[in-house]
C-alpha cells in the first residue's frame, strides 16, 4: 500500500468499521465493557471473524508505515539535494557580485587616478565648505519658519509654538527641539521678526507644512494664528529664488485673475478656478 493522505483516511475508516464490528460481535455498547469475561463468552465463529479482520488491518498498517518511511527517506534526500544546490547557486551569485564589484572598483580607481593627475587635491577650505553646506541643509530640513507672529516684549516663543501646534491639532505628534526669533530688533520699525522652529525630524516639518493652509480657517481664541503663515527654512539662495517666483506670481495674478496661482516644487502652477 502506497502512503498518501487518502490511504490514511481509508485506514481510519477501516479501523472504525472493525471497532464497531468487534463491539457488535461481543454484544457490548462501548470499549469499556469489552473485557476477558465478555470475550470468553463469545462464540468461536464471531471471535475468529474479529481476529481475522483485526489481523488484516494490522498487516495493512504495517505496509502503510513501511511506505511512509520510504517516502520520508526520499523527501529527506531530496531536501538535502535541494539545499546543496541552493548553497552552490548562492555561492555562484556571490562570486559574480564580487567580480562585478571588483571590476567597478578598478574602473573607479582608474578614473580617480586620471583625474588626480589632471587636477590638484581639494583644499581643506573647500572640504570644510562642503561639509558645512551638508550640515546646514540637514538642519534646515528639520526646521520651519513662522511669519507674521506679533512680537511682544518678554515673550516666550516655545509657548507660542505650542499654542500654534495645538490650534493645528499637531501638538502631541511632533517633538519640538527649540524656537527663536531670527535677526535683531530694529528701532523705529514695525517689521516683525520671523520665528524659526526646529523639530525632531524632517518628516515632522513636512507634515506640518502640508497643513499650514488650515491656519487661514482658524477663528475664535485661535484667530491670531490666521494672520500667520508657515514656510520652509530656506537658504539665502533659495530665499532669493523664491522671492523672484512670488513676484512673477503676483504679475500672473493681475494678468489672469480667473486662474488660481500657487508655487509648488520651485515652480508656479496655474489652474482655472472652479
């Protein structure tokens, strides 16, 4: 008998049938009533039939177990073979990648060597400038600017920032690392210094800036924030470029009032008003 799921189900059915046959032949209702006394009282014919049936099932089970053992051995051998082939394949891929990397490194080495022969070694000043630019850019990505926040003597900017985030329902979502007014106070001037706010991550800044437009809809105790607007912490070059875009957008607004104009990703976008 070949081992399979179906053969297991068939054996189970045969065993249940044989069990019922023995109980019926012994004239008992359950296995608990089947004992030596009951079996002794059975007639010879029914007892022989029970023994023959059980012996046949025992033989079938032995054949099924032998078949199962053989199949398990074959599966184990196949599994070992598959693992061996997989290891060989992985090693082959690893060798291929290492060869590719070695060739690419050699190519880059040749390029660097040729360029070094043609140009001078970078100065310490230029390297410091590159590092500073990277650090500044990383710092700005975690900061945003608040414009239009009325400046008062003895103010505490962290409280203002906390109230602003509360008005935007963002007070518990982001870690505020610090805030301060930018620039110096100018006498006889009504200009308001912007506030720089630094958060724990660049993602937090992106999320808050994406909801900055909700400030215009605030009223009641939060009405003061409706006159403020938020912007990314731009570098000097980015501020100059953004100012140019704003001027261009103002011209477009006067020329095409039937369209909605706004700046996105460093470009002016114009769409018809609905």
